[in-house]
C-alpha cells in the first residue's frame, strides 16, 4: 500500500493508475470526474477509483487536499485470484 496527500493547484493533470485507489477528501470542494460520471465532493467524502479508470478533480477550491491510498496488485483487485477464505 502507498499513502500520501494530493493537492493539485490550478488543474489536475493525473491519468489512470495501475492500482486501485481511494481518496478521502481533507479540505475543499469541487467536482470529481471518473470515466463519464461527474459528482460533487466535499470534506470527508470517500471516492473509489478502480485501476485503469480515467479520473480527475475539476473546479476545485484553492484549499483542496485529499488523502490518496493505492493498494493491491497491478490491474486492481479483480485480477487477483489468490484470495481464499
């Protein structure tokens, strides 16, 4: 797992990632775009992005910051077949 704080300024240049990720919004508001879906976000929202999904933050306030957590195998959890109960 890899954890960090992400806070772009002006625009969000990111593209798809090779691992699943979760964002936990720390501060700010704006719009989150994933594939063809758009939704507003605010502090304490949790956003899931599956590996390979196109996503970005738009129209966010200057104080925007989020925790970002990457984990799992390349390609995302759905490709892993080693999980057993």
